[in-house]
C-alpha cells in the first residue's frame, strides 16, 4: 500500500459527515496533484449524492443541459465494471466533442480516469480523477496511481454508504483467521503467489479463502473486499 493511501486512511477515520467527505475529496485532489476529483452516487431509489471539486457553475450547466444523455463517461460507466480512461471512450459524435470543449472551457482537464462502482440494491457510483496533461504524461500518471485510485474509490464509496446508512442491514459474517490473513496481505499489495508462499498454501487454496471472504463481506470484487474489511475494522494493516 502506498504512503499516500496510508495518509488517506488516517484522514478517512475522521470522516463522519457529508462535509467531511467533501473535504476528503479535496484532500485526494491535492495529494495526487490533479485538477479535479469527483465522487457521485445514485441509490436504487434514484437519490443522488456528490462530493466533487468541479465549479458549481459547470455542475449547474451540466444538469440544466441534461448532459448525462450524451456524456461518453456516463454512457460508458453504465455498461462497464472496469476503470475507464476517457481518451479511450467514443468521442466521435459531434455533440460529444462539443460537450468536451465546453467542459474544458469551464475548467475541467482534457484527461480523465473514471471507476464505476456497484453497490447494494441497484446502487451505482462513479469515482473520477481529472487532469490537464498530454497523452504521454497522462499515461505515466495513470500507471503510477491506478491501483491507488481503485482502492480510494471503494474506500470513499464505503464511507459514503456508512454516512448515508446504506446497507447497514447487511451484517458482515466473521472471517476466519486465514481469510483475514489473505485479505490483509492483499491490502498490503502482496502478489498472490507471494501470499500463498507466506501462508504455506497453494494458490488454489488461497483463491478459496479470498472468494469466501468476498462472499462474507458482500464485496463486488477483491479490491472492494479489501476496502470493506479495512473500513469495518475486520483487518488492520
């Protein structure tokens, strides 16, 4: 786990309100030296929440123009489960290109990296990092920070759910000592082969422990499982 994520986790422990969550998003922006960071969630009933650093004028304009209908980031996120680099999305439509030009004119960077997140009961969220950079610098930036952003997106989402009391009816089943060890090693960034060696088990058995822990935590994927386990105090790194 990177030093930046460790600093973030310390800050996360004091995040108890919506204002705190907004401050946390601003903290991520500053620590990762980027123009903007956005977290936006929509519950299964349609209730929305956002913590973001875009200018309020741009947000109001975006909503007034109903840009969700043509925004390639939003359109791509509803179809995908994996991180999206904006430059690899489809901007061929003239309306999409005009929209991007407006966004840049309103202070957004020309590059973006968005991570879709699925939650309980149809919940959907999107975590985005936005920056001004040429393609080479942007590729280097995302390579350096992709894993951090994956972790941060799930940590922010979990804390947002806690603040909004979403999913509290889903009680975490207790993990076995071996399941906790497997998740803890993953949280420290260890490769699976190395984890299996340390735990003196086969990689197949390790996979069984990880899958079992994911199920008990109610996690969508392994990264989500690590985030849930840490934020709930199931494991301590």
